[in-house]
């Protein structure tokens, strides 16, 4: 039976419960996801040598990681060939590309150092999101924007200001707004003597960062919290409560990473609370396992719940990116899995008769809600997904793995 025929049968089944599959696919086509470059090279970047720091750790030794900008771009191209739709790329400042032996420290980065990335995105019709890199640097050994040493704090303020200018450059070149997200690893391993002073310094630093002139219609600045990091188990300066209040008071975005909270907290439950008070929200979708926040996104319950909240609350109000890094499996497969799984979750939400379920909830018919939620799980989502992939000229079902294996044999296996 052809993909088209299976789709038509699925379309009829969904129509019977009030869902228009054509409309769902049209909406899915317009939802961009920012694919993070750092999965391709284990967060190494191009502006330094040496180990990762700041609570960042990529585990595993799978062969074939990207070593140069050209290799990383080629690997991203291969991933995008297997992912339906048009999306964005998400860059860290440490992925600056220098020419002819030139080097610039992070507080001296300029748009010219990212011109090749802008050209790459422009040629492919992609947008770019951007992140200051406040880790894996000699001046990030103890603290960054909350540092008690003024010269260190000033360095990272200048770095974030430079990143705003670079973000505006991306928006101008590509005609697509750039989300610029600030995350810092500052904190303490044991219980601090003074919790307020570092947060007061962070507040002042952020005020200086966002105080420079920039076009707010082109650059969406976000701040990202974390509950703890490796070596920072007792106190994180940039906690959720700090950033939630800072963002609200300054008119910028609060970014929720679903791997950055206590294990019993779920971001899917936070989205509607945040959007009751914010016009927009930024997300990093990942998968946490116990203490680690950065596993490859699966088509699991929390991913589906996050996707449901995105659809119910308006995908145009939520800016989505992925954030994980697994060096233990094929890195291109990791990208493709994460992107396609989140898209499947979004499609699942679009194919759910949410209005009908909401009405039953309002009528307190909770038995029907639970029963129907479970029955809808077995509706032919896969047939609609396969049709979406076919319409976007990417492989159906697990066939994409053949392309990954071929690329690994022809390209990745030849890297030292």
C-alpha cells in the first residue's frame, strides 16, 4: 500500500474525530527548530584547545567527530537532508571562524568572525540563533558574570555585548530574528556563605549587557537557568527564580531547558504558567537522566507533553531549540533523532482533538478525558508522519539510517 493511500485512510480516521490532517501538516511545516551545532563536535568549538569546563561534559568516544568548520557544516548538511522542513541553526560564540592565523578573544569577537556561518545559513534558507560562550575559557575558571573580580566580570560583559552585535548581524543578513541566549555556569560546590552578593553582581552585569543599543525586533535576548552543575551542586547563581524575575522585569525572554530542573519538575507544566505573564518564551528541548541534562531527545511522554503545550499555547509564541551532546553514538544520527522526534511530538499534538478534550475537562467528564487520551495514542500518527516526510523529500521510517551509515563509511571513518 502506498504512502499516499495510507495517508488518505488515516486522514479519514482523524476527520471522524474532528482533526484536519492537511491543516496539521501545514502548521507543522511552519514550525522551525534550531538545531545546535555543538552536537557535531562534542562542544569543542574552534576558538581554543583544551578540555571542557564549567560543568560541561561530553561522554563517549564515537569516531568521526567534526574537527573543522568545513567538516561541521558538511555534517549538519547531512543531518538536514534527513530532517523534514526548514529550520534554524544554533551557534555558540566559541564557533567563531578565524582566517589566516587571526585570533580574537571572546570579548573582541566581531560579526566578521561569523560571516561564513551567515553565508552557510543564507544559502540554505536557514535562520541562526546564538549563544555567548561563558565556559571553557581561562577566565571562566571560577565565575563569569557574577565574578567578584571586576576585571573578569567586565570581560564577560564585553563578550555578551559583542554577541548582541553578532546576533543583530545574523538577523540583518538572514532576515530572520535571532534568539541570543545567555547561560553561565557560576555557582558553588558547597553551601555558600552569601547567596545575595553573586546574584546582585549578575543582575548588574546583565543590566550592562542589555543596556547597549540593539534592535529588539531582530534580537531576542533570553536568559537560561539551571538547578545545578558538575562541581556546582549546592548553589547556582542563575537560578530559575532569578532569571524568571529578571526577564519579566527587563522585558526579555526567559528560556526553559527541560534538563535544568529537579528530576520531579517538568517543563511541560511550566509553559502555560509562564505564558500567562510573558508574550513569548524560549525552550531548549533535551532529555535528562538523573543528574545529566543532555541526552538525545526521544519521542517520550515529556517530549509529547512539551509539544502539546507548544501547540495549545501557540507555536508562534515559543522559540524552540535542541540542546544535547552525546559522543557515544553517531553524532549525525543524534541530530536526526532529536529533530525528528520533536517534530513527531509536535505532529502528535496537532493530530489530537484538543478542543474536544478541553470541553470534556470543563464538563468534569474526566473519565472520558483519560479514556480518549489513551485511545488516541493508537491512531495512525505514523502514516501521517510518513506522508509528511515524503512530501519533504526525506527518508521514511528508519530508512534514514541507511544514509547515516553510508556517510559514516564514506566520510566519518576517514577522519583521524
